[in-house]
C-alpha cells in the first residue's frame, strides 16, 4: 500500500490549517504540531481521529519534535512521506525598533526551528524511500525589502538551506523544495501594526487555500524554489535576474507608501516643493524665507474682520540685555463678534521645528482661528535656534505664559478660560506648559496651569524612531531630514533628545495634564507621537478629544487657500474648539 502521510509544523496558522485540510480531504494521514494545540484540536474535532495526530511542539526544542514524529510515524513503520515545515515567526518593524530578544526569537524559530525539524525528521523521511520536504520561505527574501530585517534574513537562510539539502538528500530519495508565496492574507500579516505598501503591491490578497493547493500540486515536483502565483513568480524571477543597481530602485518603488488617500491638493503642494532644492539643504535664512513664500502661496487668505494688536513680553529667565530682561514680540487677535465678547483666550505657539516660523507665517491662521472660533488668540514669537539653544526657547514659552497669566487684567482677559496651543514644535511647547512633570528640570516653571490645550500634529518624540517616520519620512512637506536638521540646531548634545521633557512621549506622568483637543494627520511622520500621547491621556482619564485626519499631512493648516478638504477640516476644528471650551465652562 502506498504510504500517504504528512507532518505539518506551524499547523495552527492559516497556511498550516489549509494544508492540513487539503491533505486530509485527499485521504492522507496528517500529523499536526504547533505551540497552540487547542486551535489544532478545535478545527480537527470532527475528523477521523485514526488519521489525525495533534501535538504541542516548540520547534526550538528538538526533543519535542522527535517525540511527536516518533508517535505520529509509529503506525507507518517509522516512515514519513511529506514534511511540511511551516513553523515561523514574523514581526514587521524598522530594524532598530525591535529589541535584541525579538530578533533572536525570530532567528531561533525560523532558522534553528527549521534545522531542528529537518534533522529529527531525516530518519523518518529516509525510511520512506521516496519523500518530500517543503520549507516555507517568503517573498521577503527578495533583497532590500524594508520592515522585515531579521525575518527576511532568517527566511533567506531557509532558502539557502533548501538548496544545499536538495543536492545532499537527493541520494536518499528525498526531494527538498521551498514554497515562496507573496504575503498571504493571514493573521501573520493582518495582525501586524505595520503594513508596508509593498505587501499590497506584491499580492497580499492571496489566501491560505491558494498556497495549500500549490503545496499539493508540487509534492511530486523536481523544482527547488517554487514561487506561488503567476504574478509573484514573474516578479521573483525578474528580481533574481536584475543586477543590484536595478533591483534596489525596483524594490524601493514597490515599497513606496500608498498616499492615494492624501488630499490631492496637499499631494500637489508636496510635489511642487520637491521640484526645487530640499528645504533641509538650504541655508537657514533661506529656509525661513521659503516658509514665508509657501505660506503666502498656499496658506489661508488674510481675514480682515479681526482686530490685531502687537506688544512685547519680557522674558527674564536667563536672559539680560543692557541690565534689563529681553522681550519677545506677541500679537493678540480679537474677533469682531456682534453682541458679545469672547470668553476664551488661546495662547498660541507657532510651529517650524524651533528653527523656522514666526508671527507672520501663522498670522493668517491665527486671524481665522480667532474669528471663526470666537476666541482671542495671543500668538507668541519665542526665540529660535540656532541663535539660541535648548532650553531657552522652552523657557521663553513658559515666561510668556506666566506673563500673560499675570497680566490678564491689562489684556482684558481676566475672566476668560485661557488655554495654550500650537502646531508641531508649538504643540510640544504647549505640552510643556500644561504638564507639571515636564517642568522640573527647567530653570522656570508654570505658576498657574492653563485651562486647556490645543495640539496640532505635535512633535513629541525627537528620536524619530516610530513606524510613521519610516513610512512618511520622505516626499512630504516635513521630512526626516528636516527633523534631523531641526534637532541638530536646537539641542546641545545627542543625549538631550532622550530626556522625557524633550521626547515627552517618554514621560509617563501625565495625570495632571489639562483637558486636551488633539489633531493628528495620517500622512505625517509625527502621526504615531500623537496617537501614543492620546492613548496615554485616555489611560490617565484626562478629558480628551482626539481628531485623526485620514487625508491630511503635517502643516495642513498652511494649505487652506486651495484645498476644499483643508477648509472643511479647519471649519470642523473651529467648531470643535468652541464646543470643547463651552463644555469645560459648563463642567467647571
């Protein structure tokens, strides 16, 4: 009688299960092992148990594999017809964001587990006289695919191991091959927090049953490497033939982020800014002028229905000039409302990485913010780097807030709810002013906490290590290179960026933070900063309204002249501010 049995590692996964069902329905005996024994038993509960063996096995422990193989193959005179090595582990993430333990675990399961399985299975395969080994490889073995790191390295090792064993084991009647599917639509991919665009472009829609059918088809094949699906097969063989100088740009092209959902007008603005020299390559005075030109070209039109007064704020902390405290400029924008006066004031810190930006780059936005939200807006021009270094701009912001708070009566805002807000670096300054735990290492602290804060795509992690940095660090208005330039100009040492009062996402003490209205953008390298901060506020039961804009990028407030979607988002923001502050007033 012909021997028909198959031993499957990783049988609880989508491909493992689909393969088991295919062979079981063909009348084969199936041995199924995985760490998740309950899952295997659940889907095999109605099968003929005389043809099914289920075992809990850690492939990094060869004695466990040995015991399971011996028990499964015992009724078949110790022979094994097919070994399907499907065990593996995958983490999609930038290389540096995975710790050494996770890299080691990936290698242990994918490589050591494969070697353990093949070594322990060899006597059973050889006894069958004619046998097949099918190792699961991966599309990640195509050189240079980002986000796979140790997973790609380990699967490439499996691919090389297959080639050597195919030569060595042929004399024993054992055929060794690897199945190389594109990224299969299973939990292994869909459960990951990161989904690189290359996954979709290379065919993630392929299902486990498609792979299982290919495995059945190729049990008798003489081939060594078997890409699954025509589309991926062509891509695989072409990439294998391409020289490195062509393969690298091809992989980069396939790996480019999918920005089809980004507002078309913002996409166009980003494309136009790429026509000339990159911002981070310009001298800083030219960068500052360029920011002004971009704001004039694409920013909001100037709203004249607002009263504007300019004044100076003394900043005594650590700065003296001619025996007196220095002063920084500020503007107060008051809406022209019929029949009532504003009851809220927002102290606003502009964005620009603490290197570019000023009162003028945010003048049009502050005007509209004041008029449309029905609040007073006080815009503060803190000093910029590299003329001053950390922590002086932060001290400027705290000094400015304290001065405004002390001079409420002179500013005619003494009975107002007063909050702080800002975009990008200005959002960081706002968080400093509203979170006491962040102020302890500065030479000054806030004397009276703000009532609320408005944060627009704030920078909360100067380390630049989040998945969003990898995904959206190139090709948009704000890039990784710009982030690196800004922090190099501002900070005195590289160590400063890991302080919890600098990369505030590292600060766990947010219990005293004020009610927060937070806006984040999907197409922004700072996206994950905002999401992580929002989650932290929620865990600490801080009043929070978090609005995530799925079609916007960093700096969208400067794209309101031509973009209908930006105008809609801004109108929604103005309404949110009004409702948010009104609710706070009712609850106080």
